[in-house]
C-alpha cells in the first residue's frame, strides 16, 4: 500500500514566544526616539548685511538667523553695533516639525533677528560673528564687514576735554565720559551778580535703552530756582558724536537759578539711575548710576550805592487808578505793575497813611514767562482806596531801585503821582484837602457866667408822647436786626455751600477732562501725549490742594508742601515718583508698550483720587 507524501508541519509559536516577540518590537520602537535624541543637533548660524558698502546716513538691512534641527535654542549673542544707530529691530522664532517613516519626529527651531541700521561713522566696521547656544553647546557664525564712506552729516564731534569758548561752561569730558552713558552739567556763566540769572542744564548722553530717573536732584542751596522745561513740550533729542562714539542726547533738566547772596556757591552733583536694557530691547536688569559733577559759581555783591533789595535785570514800572473822582464812601483801585527780565517775587510795595483816605492791605499777583531762555517776571499790586473825607488828595508816585548787570548800572524807576478828587454829600469838592484831625478831644466845661434856673424841690416830668415800649412798632423794630442778621448768615452759608459745590463739580470736570484727554492719547497710541496729559492731571490736582501753581516748583518743594498740608508720607513719595517717572517716560522704550501705558493710567488715577479726597478735607 503506497504511502501518501506529506509536508512537514511547522510548529506553532507558544504564547510565551509570542509575548517575547512583542516585547522586542516595542523595545525597538521605544529606543528609536532615544537614539534620535542622543544624536547631536544640526545647527547653522548665518549673518548677512545688504548693502555692504554705504555712505554715512544710509540704511543697512542686517539679518541674523539661527536654525537648529533636533535641539533647543537657549539664547543668541548678538554683535556690537556701536557704529550704527538702530532704527528698528524685529525678532521671530518659528518652529517646524519633521516626520519620517523610519525615524522619530524632529523639531527644527529657528530664531531670526532683522535690523534696520543707519550708518553713523565712516570706515570699515567688522561685526563680530553671532553666537548661538543650543542645548548648552556653543555655535558660532561668520563675521560681516560693512564699509561706510563719507563724513558724518551735521553731527558735532566733541573730542576735546575742554568745551569751545562760545559754548556754555560745561563739566570737562574727562571727568564724566563713559562709552555707554554719562551725565553732564553746564551753566551759561560762572560769575554773576547777586540776583542775576544763571541757566543750568543737565544733559543725558546715552547709547542704552532704559528707564532713567533722578535719584538725587542737584542741590541749589543759596539760589532761588525756577524750572524752564515745559512738561507738555519737552525739548527734542539730538544726535551727537563724542570722541568717535555716537550718542543720543536728552536735556533732562533746565532751570533758571538766581543767587541770593554773594560768595562762592555750589550747585551740587545730580545722580541719575538707569535700569538698562540691551541695545536690542531685551530686559537686561542692569542698574547703572551716573553722576554729574558739581559746578561752582562766583557771586559778586551789588555795587556800592545800590540798595540790597534792588531788582536785578531790566524792568518797567507803571501805576494807574481806575477812578479819579469819587464821593465820600466810594472806592477806587490803584494798580501798580512792575515787569521785565528777571524775577520779581520779593518785591513789596506800600502806601503811606493819607488823612482822609483809607487804604486796605494790597493784593499781589505774580506771573512768569520764558523768552529766549530767560525768565521774565510780572508783579501786579492792587490797592483799594476808600474816600472818607471830601477834598483833593495826592498819592505820591512809587519808586523801585534796579540794577542792570549787563551795563552794570543802577537806576531808580518812578511812577507819576496820582490825584483823587472826593466830593461831599452835596457834590462839591473843597478847594483844599481837609486837615486830618487830632484824636477826639473832650468837650470844654460849662462857663461860670451861665445862670442857673429856678431851683425846684420836686420835679414833675411829663412825656410829650407815649413811651417807646408802648408803641406798636417797638417790638417789630427790636426783632428786625436779629432776624435780618440770621437771614444774612443763612443766605451766606447757602451761597458758600453752593460755591463749594460748584468748585467741587468744576474740579471733577477738570480732572475728568484731563483724564479723557489721556485716554484719547492712549487709544491713539501716543505715549508722549499720554504721559504729558497725566502729568498735567497731577499738577492740576496739586494746585487745587495747595492753592498755588506747582509748575515752577522742584519736586523737593512739592514734597514739602504736600507734607505741610497733612498728606501721608506714602502718598507724597508715590506722587513725586510718578512725576519723575512721567518726566523720563519719553526716554524709555518700555513706556510705549500698551501694558505700561495702561498701568500708568491706573496708578495716576489712584493718586488723583487720593489727592482729591485730601482737598475735600477727607482722608487720603
């Protein structure tokens, strides 16, 4: 019997074998990503500039690109661009993923920096190679050379340590120069007379981006100081090349200082703190401190024969009265105006006692303006004159001594006398003014020659009419004065309350108007306009609280006045810090960010609410 041929049977894998096979496959797939991760990342660092040959003032487009396949970019170290001004800088970080059939997914990280530069200095400028740190390893690109042809356009080159003869007296550069940032104080003259104006400027030279603020104001002991900078119209910045290094120059302080005594007076050193960022806008956190050197002023006394209270400068004097003919009991206003170049805040005028006229205490009004960098003052004194007797009265003219430091001459300004005619009840004006009477005299005693009447042992006095108390109008007349007085007090209190309420509503409207202006600037993205409007809001609230203008006061004087009206120390500190911050907000790149402008709005609104509460007599 033939046997059938059969193929050998393949044994089936056991369950244990199948489990071992699945574990091996899973282990292989698990090790594939680890193997990919252990592989070194592929990094490429490139820098390019176009064009590479330019003239001074031309623009250059610079791009730095880092591509890292399979690695994370920790940071990119950018080259120094000191020979160029950075007009714009844009940074982007796109990320891509790569997938393969036989490999794990890989991440390709990219960081791109694009700059728009302006050439400032002629010559060949070699930009150092950029460096990328990827997964802790250092990768370096290639340097680029840019050739700049031509001369600097319109940029003054201050290379000498001594300023030119026609420049204001400045701090020597050797004492303050720093290649990154420095502070420089200068005055227009170092020898003046008592009361003559000195203009002090402090300039901030910077190649940094950051937020500067004064940590110490320049001390001005022995001077009366008036601020010349308008917070709503800050002076424009300028470019200047100092010792071959381009700087942006900002005028951070400009004041008119008037010495009050003769001798050697020092304007102390100012200190500026800058929280620096990198030249490319990244937060760096470095805090720099820069000092301006003190300046010594020689103050000469006024020449012999010049009164110590003389006004120093060039002034005019005039007097005018609104009415020259009065009746007894009527009043006239005599106005005396002194104005000119110089300050007049200490001028006091008075009238002698004139019999037949009563002169009330004068009211004064002082204002200032700036013209060609010089302070011009105007002081108005008003006298209210009440006629008490008929006659013709002569009010003598006023006399004010002055000293002109430019011509070094003294003179005495005088105004014309004023004549007033006072008519009596009958409308007649006596030919001569009445002679003031002496104090009231006692009446003379009766004469001995006067005869006595018949002596009576009993007197019988009879009234021709009924007693006053028996008359019907007595009680009405008796009660009328207190009733009228009470009504007057009531109406007066009501009027004061209405005035106070009107004042409160006006303050609220003014604050709201200023805040609305600030919000409008915020919506427009106008950072400078926003910070100017916020500063005006603070000054308006301070003027309402203190009852005087704060525009010409230093921050230290404002702090003293706030403390005098009972403001808490914490509110005083916050108010001064915000004013200083608003002064320098235009210098800070961060101040143009939307978040910073919103935070400034919130901070200033809170301070305004507290100042307003303090002005209303509440707790701040």
